[in-house]
C-alpha cells in the first residue's frame, strides 16, 4: 500500500469515528438532561409522599378530602414536569431511556392510586393514573405509562394501605371500625385480580408475592376487631353482600372467615389486669381461626 493510500485510509477512519464521538456526546448530553428532569420529578414525588403521610397521623382519616385536594394540586406540578421530560425524548425511543424514570413513575403511580382510593374507595384505573400524571395511556401516542409501572404502583399502594388498619388507633380515634374490613376486602379483590395475570419471574412477580403478607396483616386487625365486638354485624353483612356481587369466590372465603370468627369469639371480660391476658387469648384464637380455615 502506497503512502498516499495509507493517508487516505487514516483520514476516512478519523472521519468515521469522529461522527461516532459526536453521536456519543449528544447522547450523553441528552441523558444528562433526562437525569436532571427525573431528579426534579423525584423531588416532587417526595413532597407528595410527605403530604400523604398525614393520613397516618392523628385525625388524618377525618380530613381526607382537604388532604386529597392538596395532593391533587401538587400533581399539577407533576404534569408540567412530565411534559418537560417528554420533550427531551426522541420520537420512538421511549424504552431506550425508560430506566431513567421507571422508579419515579412507579412511585407517582402509587401515590395517584392511593389518593384515588382515599377519596373514592375504588381501584384506580390505568387511564385515571395516566391523567393524574399528565402522560398518555397508549404507547403509540407518545410518552405513556408502562403497564408494569402501573401494576407496580398498585402493589406499592397495597403496602401503604396496610398501614391504616395496622395502626388501628387512627381508625378507633376516628370511629371508623369498618375501614379495616373495607381495606381487607379491597386487598382480597386486588389479589384475585393479580392472580389472573400470568406474571414472569421478575421484579413485578416478586412484589406480588409480598401482597399475601399485606393481606395477612390486615386480616389480623379484622380478627382483633371482630373478637372484641368492635365491628357491628350489620357492617360485616353489608360488606359480605357487596363482595358476593363482585366476586363469588372471595365472598365465600370471607363468609367462612366471618363465621369462624363468630364461632370462636370469646365473651368479653372486664378486669384491671386483663390487658396481657387479652393479648395471649388473641394469639390462641387467631391460631384456632387459621386451623379452621385450613380445614
């Protein structure tokens, strides 16, 4: 190869790789802009989470509507920031950069679902969550909420809902003894819905596997309230009827749990030193309940 041919080859190689470097620089700059926009969203998500935590404080359950209104106002900022983020994503390259905002979308999806449940006591649809976040529902329409992110948000919401009845003093203070029953029914229906999905062995499946522990925690509170006669039979029958209309399988299981609870419920005894005895009795009766359900 002549000297001139070698020089020509070097020039061509340098030109090709300079184009590669230009592409990499632009890609790095774009990723940095996306990271900054994502950090802004994470900061807003933390602010919303702090606001939502007020529901677990004293009298939090008595001020749900003002709380939900305050949170919904903060979601206006979320919508603006998602619009700014969407403008930085090249057309058709959503999943190329998806890892940057996946977790913040999951958290915001959880917060939106949680607020919708607190205000209307219903399961938030994917469309409702997308509207709260200010993103599209379908992939072909542009920047959208991925189905896995929406489902992960629902499971995170279930874990947060457990804290309401688990910190039963809040429900007792508000006089809302039926709230643990409603949450228990809601989580049971959510669990039944997820069982219809053929989930792969990924992070979503592992998160779903933890749902049964959340349900168990709520059921322990329900058993406690039932044993202590803090839940009226009218409330239990009303929830049972509502469950039978939506899911016969779940209604049957619920009827079995309520029947067994009534069978093993002990008479209420009043004494000055009975607190520790109540705790021990509750453990024994919970074991009896589980053994009967297993049969």
